[in-house]
C-alpha cells in the first residue's frame, strides 16, 4: 500500500517557507528589493481586463489524501491556529447558518456540499455561537494581510505587471510594489525574525545599510517606530518624510477617510497614506482648481 505523505514541520529541520521561497529554482529575486525596478509587461496575448491568472500545477498530484490539519504548515508563513468550532454546519429554525461559516466558504470555493444539522437556539446560544464564529473569521481575516506580500512578490517573479497584480488583488499599485519589495528582502534575510513592517522601513536604503539597521533592530528588539527613528537620525530627509506621512495620516483620520477605508487602513496604513499623497499630487498637477474652498462655505482650505 502507498505510504501516506509526510508533512514537513519546523521541528523536522525542514527549511522555512521564507528560505524555500528565496531559493526556489535558484532564481535571484534581489531585484524585487527596488519597488521601481519592475518594468515587466503582460504577455503579448494578454490585455488589461483579462481574467485573473489561475493556479497552474507543474506536476501531477495525488488527490483525496486525508491529512491531519494540525500537521500542516503554510507555504506563506500564515499562522494556521484557529479556535475550535464545529465539523459541520449548524442551522437555526429558519435554515440560516449559525455555526460553520468558514466551512460554507470552503465548500462554495471547492464546489462541494456540506453536512448540516438544524438546532433550536435562544439568545444566549446564538450569542455564544456568534462569538466563536467572529473569532474564527477574524483569525482568517488577519491572514489576508500576511498573504499580500507573497502574492505580490510571486506575481512580479512570474512576469506580471504591477498594474495587473493590483487589479487582481484589489489593492493599489504602491501596495504591490512595497509588499513585493519587502517580501523579497525578507527572503534574502531568512535568519532575521522581524516583522514585514521592519523590512518596509529599510527599503529606501542601500543593501549594506539595510542589513545593518535590520540586525540592530533584531539585537535590540526595536519596535518599528524606534527603527524608523534610528534611520531618521542617520538620514534627516527620512525624518521629514516621516513627519509628513504622520500629518497626512492625521488629516485622513480627521476627515473620515481612514474610517471609510476600513480594514485596508488597519492593515496597510502606510500604503493608504502613500496612495493619498499620490492623489493630492495628481490634483495639484492636473486639477489644482479643485483645491480652493468656495467663499461662504465656512470651511477652511
């Protein structure tokens, strides 16, 4: 009988997803460190508006293998820990889903059916179920920001333009550039256990400086803000840029724009600020007449 597949875990000595990603096919992805370096265009037979690229299997695989999910590790360093729920869908008397929302999402994605049971709930029971469902969906939602970097980086490696990647992922081109560059830099330094935000902070610097500041941040366990302050001390122009970003972020919050951006503001505040800065530059360059406030409105310019 065929042996069940083995799953590599960190304890087994297998290389981390970050190391595997950097060494895949022996490719040098250091060019991704420069957000402006990519000039790749869509293939000749693909035009803007084409359907998003679909996953392609490069080798045959064995389907319907039963594997303990607790032994699985994400290829993109996503934390797969989630609060315990139900193994099928629970419905109320009206046939509405009470427990098992993630199971419904997964089933719809795979085009399969789900097992369900109908139960009777009082307010306390519905509340308890909703709390668990909220925690599970929140956990999965937090993984979305973790997947932005690998998805953007892989798209650039595959030769797709940043415009096409941004369209498929429904994020800004600046977010694609920054996320791809930060992920590539993380892949180049698998020995550093720092957050993606730490790597984003050093992107404008030359490679030797990047390594120096990142090593200092790890050795001294610096939060991102202190790392940015340390960089600003050596590069005064960065301090001015950081102050401008903070002012713009404050205005976005006071105007209500940050609230309208919702989860995107929470997970990618710097990207939102960068997009808003570009928006203002476009207005100044192309339609400056939109900025003055008409007299009599009582609003400050």
